[in-house]
C-alpha cells in the first residue's frame, strides 16, 4: 500500500456523450467492464454512452451508472497496465463518486454498485425536484442567501465555492439578491434534474434506504472518505450505509474531504473517469476535480495524475514504468 496515494472519482456533471469510447475501442478489458454493466443494468450501456441520440446520458437515472462504469473502467485499466504497482491508502469521490471509491476499496462489489446507483438515479429523478446553483461565495454568505429564499446548501466544494439547491423560482430570486448584496461575485446554474443533497431529496432518500439495507458491504484496509461527515468512513457496514443514506439529502462536504486527505499526508492523487470542457471527443476533455484539488493543496506538495481517456491513461502508466 502506498501511504501517500489516494484514488479519486468524480460525480455528476463530468458525463458527456462519447465518454469512454476511445478506451472501449482500444482495450478488451474495458469492453468487458461495459458488458458487465449492461447485464447488471438491463440495457445496452455502450449504445447509451456512445450514440446517445436523445441526450439520455444527462438524465440522472442513466448518468450515474454511466459515470460509475467509466470510472471503474479507467481504474481497472490503469491497475492492469501498471501491474498493480500503485495501491492507494485512501479512496474518495464527489457525490456519486463516493460509490466508485467504495468499489475501488473493495467494500462494494462492482455489480452491486451498478444496481445501487441505478436505483439511486431513478429515485432522485422521480422523487426529487428543484435545481442547483454554484455560488462563488463562502458557506456563511451562501447560507444566509439560502435561508432568505427557502433553498438549501448542497455542497461545500471550496472556501469560496458553495452550491445551493431549490426550486427554479427561488433560485432566480436568490441570484438577484446575490447580485445586489455581492455584486462582484458570480454564480452558475447547474444542469441537474433536482436539488441534489438538499431537503428536496428526502423522499428519494427514504426509499433508497431500503436498497442500501439489502446491499452487502465488505471490510477493507483502504480508507474511504465520507461526503456526509467529511472524514473517514467507519469500518462498520451499518455506519457506511447510514452515511450514504444521509449523503443523499445533506451537503457534500468536499472541501472537508480534501482537508482530510492532507491530514492523512496524501501527496499523490490519481483521478479516474469523467471529463469536462467544450470539446466533444474524449481527447478534448479535461479532468473534473483537478482545479479544486490544486486550489485546496496550494502551496503544498502534490502530484496530481488524471486517468480519464486514452491519452491520460497512457501517460499515467508511463509514469510508473520501471
């Protein structure tokens, strides 16, 4: 185990049509990972990810299995091509990415994770409501705005980056209020089907709890971080289930997770899966979480390595060749 290394996985917002196609066409191991997913999910995942005629990959019920599959495909391929030389001490992920981290740690089986996030996505899409807005504000200021407009805090990504969730009309009023009270700060509406990680997801959470209770969890020597607590998951399976339940309708404490990595003396982070940017092909995408990680680690020792497409995979593997 490499005590200085963490494996990291992104969440929703890092999906795009064609995600994983370059790896799928090149590596049989990736095709096997997608085949396992299709069998577990009951639909043709490669067709959904690579053809996506109607934008289905952006629907929560499909986004979550697609991202988990791409993340695990990148992770498995890297481990195989690097002969397992790198064994992380910690695994972590943002929102949905926490499930990929649990698979990486061996706490949650891949097929079980697929079924779990399939249900999670369906419930969030069916029973949730609202939208999300990313504010370039500190938590205290964002909370003040949220309280004035019946919205909730959805994520604390950085000291000056807080996400809120609420109904469209409430968020519209919040943004107007923000422009008056904080004229130099900006915000952006996020493309989501609901106000994830807020009180608008309570009903979905209650129904999802039944799915969690039926899912087997194993012991692991790899630490996994909890978005709900911001710290390391307890080894107790019931505690993990409880935190995953609470995660659905409570803020993602991502910045706290990044501080925990520093407290654990993690100085090398490898990010697997997803991709953002205006380019349409996998080669044109950049990693989802890189900017937040580097801001959190500013002034500190950090080696950051992305594995999100064929090019970054090959570069990462080359770094670990004898």
